[in-house]
């Protein structure tokens, strides 16, 4: 009985699945067993048509296909190709000796052609890790799989082509990854934004240490523009980060067809009407949400108080742990969610409470209720709170060029390299990820800085979490200055972004 290897996507990892087919005498039927979902069961009709339209005879006997192990749920159309090849091998149309060294995934069209599927990179990583020699994927998924080293990627256009390759009639040329990295382009540059030097400095610190930021100010001051410009000062993804981000995008089905590794940090901006499931992930069979799609990038929440408080409270775990756990009856899965949280909000419902030019029409009660839409524990998780005021006329009409994103990005990349050297041999990437147990090792302040922190603890009633976050931000400011020791000036600037929260 021939065995064909496929893959089951579980979260953002994969497990090998053995597809075995038995064709025996009896009343004509075609059954798939092994915990398949509706999508896999519907594959029977696609496979019948694809086999016949590929000029092969479909057996008129009893056909049983088993997807093993049977305790792993199988979903989606990615089992079309392995089931079809297993059935053809059982009928003697395909050599069975090389099937156990090759992983196969792909959806079949009725005419026998292959359509792209989700999760190909995850399956390819599993295949390479388990020692399989090759993987057969649809042509549109070839570049995605080809980034995995030590694995032969066979991009097939049709079922007939796969059979010809397996029988040695016409070999498929292995796909080689396109090493060309497209130049990163950004729609908004910091030089296009006039003024707001305080906000730009805060965003530079946030980008250097991956710190969470809250922008506060009246409407029209440029909060959203500043937020959408932050990708232009973020450093390029490392290969490890790129593999993580691409795997998540592949599983979620948001990776562009024909694309290889993602080389631009994700920037996700969900609407304030989004649900908790769309934000943190979930569903009957858990899928990654916005917090995971923003992994190693930016999650931007515009008009923060307009989000449901119930939805926002779901951000606590991913912000603290760097991952989100989604529990359902079908499975409990963990998705990575290490992102920079960037939010923007008005100071009141009308937006003009802090604007000296336009009067605020909100009552004290409505302002209080508006601000209470965001809980204190969530606000405490913002490392920097930045006021974005209206610009004066002289700044608006000025022709003095602002600093370009490329100059800011150079300083950010230098600071990130210092962090990379500091955290060598650990699972950490940035200062914001420093655990509480290691703050005393990596965020040690000098005597002047300690005295300033003591004064802040007494005067500003910093929480233990806030105390740790001030030290982490100060560590990033010192890195930007190229200094090893955290001095009082670094602590003072870090405290400045906590003060604005009050």
C-alpha cells in the first residue's frame, strides 16, 4: 500500500501526515477518514474530476483514504494533491519507491491544474527539519518554499506533471529562491512632516527599543501621519524575524502569491470596530489575529478610545508575554505576538480639550467617561506617552527641511546592533523584551540616575511595572547616545514621557 507524505498546519507549525489509499473490490465509493474537516471531504469530487481530466482512469471500486495520525485535525484543500497521487500510486500509475522522501501539498482544480494554498512555508520548514528531501508545491507557492535551505522545491502546474516527474518521464526543474531583495519604499517620510520634534524624538526611541507608544493630541495635528511614517525608521528584518513574519502571513493567507520572504516589517492597522477574535486570533479552528500578523512589526490602533474596552483588554497577555494563547474545544494554540503597539487618541470626545485655539464643548463628565474607556492597566503598558500639539503658523509655512527617515533609521540600526550584541545567546531582540529578572543586569543606572529614580518613585507614584519600563526606555536612550552607562540625563528623558501620561 503506497504512502504519500503531506503536512497538517497546527498554529504556525506543521506535523507530517501520511496519506494511504486502499482500493478493494466492492460497491463503488470514495471515503476519506482520519479526522478530515468539510473542506477535505469535499476534495473527493475535485479529485475525481482532476484524475479523469488528466487522462487517468478513476477506479470504480471501493476506495478508502486514511490520513494518519487520525487524532490530528486535517483542514483545507492542501490534501488534494497527496490524496490524488496516493490513489494513482495504488492503481500502479506512479512509482511508489520515492514517495516517502517527498512531501506533497496543493489544491486541485477540476481540470487537474494546481492552485496555491496557505501554510506552504510552514510545511517546507517541517519537511527540512524532518529530513525529507523534496517538497511538491503549486507553482504560485514556489518562491515561498524555496527560502528553506537543504530542501528541493518542485513547483508543479498540474497533476499530470507531478506523475510524469515521479515516473521519471519529464523531471520538474527545482525552484531556486530569488535572492534579490527589493528596495524598501515607504509612502511617508519623516522629512515630509513639519515640526513635531518632540514626537519624532519619541518615535525614534520607540523604534530603537520596540517600545509601546501612545500619541495624544487634538484632531489634525498629525498623529496618524506620524504613526504611518514609523515603518520608514525601523531597521530591516533579520532572516530569523523574516521567517517568523512570513510563516504567520502564509498560515493566515495574507502572503502575496509568488512572494518569498517578507523583507518589510509588518504594519497592521485594524478598524476600531474589530472584534476580539480578529484582534488576538481565534475561530472554531484557531487562526492568527492582528497581534500575530503584526509580529516583529507595528500594530497601530487609531482612535484608541473608540475600540471596545472588552477588545482592548485582550491585549494584556500578548503585550506582556510576546505571545497569545487561543483556547478552543478543537485545540489550544500559541501564536507569537511580539510587536510595537502604537496608538493615537484625542484628549476628549470633541478633540479640542488641549487645543488653545479652539474651545472644547465637552463637559467634565463626558471627558472623564471618554478617558475611562481605556483601563489604567492598559495605559500603564505604554512606555512612552507623547503629546502632539497643534503647530504654530511659522512652523507650518517654514521651508526649513526636516530630518529624513534615512538619517533617523541609521541611528536606530546602530542602537539595534548594540542590543543584538548585548543579548547574544538569548532569545531577546530588543530592550523592551528584557525580563524583570534581568533589568538589574542590563539596565543599571549610575548614582545620579538612581537618585533621580528615587525622587520619581516618591513624587510620581510609579508602579513597579512603570519603574521597569522607565529603566528600559532609559537603556534605549543610552544606546542611541552610544553610551554603556545609564546616566541621569537618560533617566530624565525617559521620565519625561511618563509625565505626559498624567
